């Protein structure tokens, strides 16, 4: 104003009213009292959906990268004439597995699997008894699992060790002596051995067939063997329904699923099955691998 008076100019008051503003002293955004603006933050659900969407986009990107790497590996394998199958190194070298077996099980599955494997690969078999089961192994178990001499240049040596149920509650196989990584459960043990040396009994017929084999192995390993009476009855109903349109469990060819389920039924307390299951058991009994002492479907076929 003083300068305006000196210059002979008029002065006027400010037409903008500026209020005193107190700036926030925290990390959160606050509304400005001079220029109030309402900020609406996304709720928790919206933020979560945004995070999920971000992860999905990242997953799609990773899948694309994996497919690219896979194609490059296949191209390199074809160029250098090498296999991309992770099981091939095991197939081409000696595999020495140790299988601990509780005395509550007969060992029939291993005996049948050995018959299948011995027709595909040079293999040997030896049976030992742990100190915890020295007086528990029965004569029929000894007749099922016997020492088999190693053939010349064997690819597979199976060592079975009978143990008490307290020491070994379920069948357990150790493949690598260095890693000591166990494969637990008879279904998983058979899966490993057959995939390695007798692939035609498992996944040679395609992914759909191998998925069906897996489902039957899992069902009769858990639902039938360890389930309630209702669960066992449901397993038998599903088995009968499936065999109404199939020759064997996974189609027109005998697989490890037929071997496993056949032995489970023969050793079960069941005494009566439906007609479809009876016909299937007659077909399975003609397989030499299932011609074992104490394993017979006669109790189902006599009725």
C-alpha cells in the first residue's frame, strides 16, 4: 500500500481469502481444510482382488516362459540325440532298492510285481528278516517272497526286509542310499517300479489311462483298505459300474491297477461281489503274475 500511495495508484484488498492451513504431521493423507477433497480408498476386498489379478498375470507370464524353455530343451535334445525323460538315467544303470515290509502284509503285491518286472528287465530279489520280526514271519509269507538269484548284469535288485508293525507301520521303499528319500505305501512303490521298468503296465496307453490307474490305486489303498464299511461298499459299487463297460480297469489292457485291486480283494474279508467283478477276476486270474500261493478268487467265483 505504501508503494501504491507513493506511485499515486489505488490499492485494494485481496479478493482471495487465504486461511491458515495446518499441514499433517503423519504419513496418512488428510483432507485440506482450505480445499476439502474427499479421497476414497479401495476397500480390503478390492485390494485383494487386485493382488490376485496381479499374481494371475505373473503366473501366465511364467507359464509362457516355461513353455519356451521346454521347447528349447526338446530342440536341444533332438539336436544332440539325448532323451528328456528323467527316468532314463535310472533305466540305464543299476537300481538297488530296499523295501521294508510290515509282517501284517503278505507281500503278494511285491511277488506279483516281480513276476511282471522279471519279464521286462534283468533283476534279482533277496529277502531279509529284521530282528524285530524274527519270530513273526509266517510260512505263507516266506513262500510268496523267496530269494531270486541275480541275473547277469542286472538292472534292478530288490531287497525286502520283513519288520514288525511297530518298527515299520507301512511298506516303505528307499531308492537312493545317499538321499534316503522314502517312498511310502504299496501303491506308490508299485507305481515307481512299474513306471521305471514295465511302463506298458502303467502309462504307455496315455495320460488318461495313467490317471485312471492312479485313481484305482488310491481308492483301494485308502478308501477300501482303511475306510468304513460304507466306503468299502461304495468302492465295490464303483468298481462294478466301471467294469460294466471295460475289460480291465483302465481299458482293454491289464495294468498295475488290476494287479493291485485283484490282490486286495482276494485278501479281503469280502465273500461276495457282483457279476461284473466276477468276470473281471476270471480274466485277471489267467495272468501268470497273479498265479501266487494263497491268492485265489475262488471264494468269489464259487457262488
